[in-house]
């Protein structure tokens, strides 16, 4: 009898779970999903890699009117954490949790289409939290910015294997700078966003220490909006200005923690003493390297020992190959680990496509 009761209980439980997912059954295996189940499945599709989550965080900050965006990225064991600090419109206190709910958005009339697709459906932060170990608003102030921290288990949500290589720039068909080479890692994700938005938003990417140093220098510079900040309560200042109000290293660590940046007092002392420099913006760093790359050309008349291809032409060829691969990738659900590798030797050009097996 006990085994029979257990079986009945199991069947009832399974049926209950199905009812939570199915709104209506049409027979022959066809059902209408409940909205919550459809949203859950869409969230899994929207965020397939950690890099997908990063670009959604960046777009979310952009759409909040951000003109300066600071991204700290670090990995502890198998956990990748991303902290985004912006100077945008902020989040009302009552909305700190609700912004992670499905279909919650502040962009009722301003849905936006950009190179990453549609944004403004109210699904980005929901999708991020659904795929993350944790995602929360660390600090926020209306008209004073927002700091969001998100952590992922890289065993559950993959990231690119190479997270240290910066992309190489080339130019698109309109002559605008764009990333043409390098792994599609977090750096490249941020770089592509920074280049696309460089006229309206300065983006900085680094470790928590580098971001803290950059915020500190910025808050003490000409852009600082509160010259009497050392006498002010840091909580009364815009987020990006708060670190400049630190009276000493211990105070610095405490303020940084309210922004999602964990530092030691020794590190804080080094920053305050100017021994850790501020970061250049991502766009300025990339454009500076492009200027040097543009000077490299191959003179075929000077070297006839074998085929030579100018770096810009090779980069353009590589980009065309990557676009061509998308047709095959969409049909067979394939992802590239990085851009195609083009090797020129003697009278031969060899192209290699390394496939990312994913999960």
C-alpha cells in the first residue's frame, strides 16, 4: 500500500509540474505553454554565453542615458563576475528587484534595434538573472547612476577560452573602425559596443582595481561634479563620484564595496598614492593601436620570394570569411571559437575554422 501511495503521489506531483508549464493541451503532443514557461525557455536562448549577458548589460546602461560606463570583469575559480557601474538615470528604490522581472522596462515608447537585435522588450535583465548564480543592483541613485553585479558559473554558462586577447581593428565598408580579428571574448564584446557608441558613451574595461583607480582619478578631475565632496556623505553623491570622497584607505575600501568592487586597504593606498594608473577608454585604446597598424604595408616589388598580403587586406578577407561561415553556422548550429585563421606561406593561402563545441 505504501509503494502504491508513493506512486500516486509521484504521478500527482509530475502532473502538477506539467500544469505549471502548460496552459492548454491540444492532443497529439501539441500544447500551449504558459507565459512563464515560454519566458524561461526564451531566457535560455537569449543568453547562450557569458558574452551574451555582457552585451545586454551594456545596452541596458546605454538606454539609461549613460555617458560613462565602467566594467569590471574577474574570475574566481569557476565563477565569472561582471560589475557594471554607470552614470545613467538610475533605478528607483522600489524597482531594484522588479527590473529583473520579465517584461519590466522603462522604455515603453523607445524600443531600439541595433547591431545586436531588438532591445526594450523588458527581457534582458530577466534573461541574465535566469542564467546567473546571482544578479543584483549593488547601488543606485535616481539621476546618479547604477551599479549592477552579475556572477555566472562557467560550467553552466560557457565563456570563450581566451579572455585576455584584445581584438585587432580594421574598417568596415563605410570606413568606420571595427573589430576584425580576435576571439569573441568579453573584451571583444565590450570593444564592439564601445566603438559603436563612442560618440555618446565612454566605456572602460578592467579589473576591479583598475576600475577603482579610474573612478578615483575621474572623480578628482575636471568632470567631478561635487568639489566639496570631502565634506559630503558619499551616499549623497552620484555613484561615479563617490570614491573621490574617501578620506583614507579604509574609507576607500568601504565606498568601493558599495559599488561592487572588492579591494584590500593596501591596494586602496596604492591607488590614492597614484601608483596604479587610470585606464584609457576602450575606444581610445583601440583607435591608438589602429593608427600604428595602418602604417604597416607590404611592398611586393621589394620582396618577391613569396606571396605577401597587406594586413588590412588580410583582415578584410578574414572578416568576409567569418560572415560567409554564418550561413553554415545557422544551418548546422555551429559557433566559431574565434575569427578564421588565415596563413600565407609561399604560393598558398590556408584558412582554418576552429569550431566551438559549446555545451
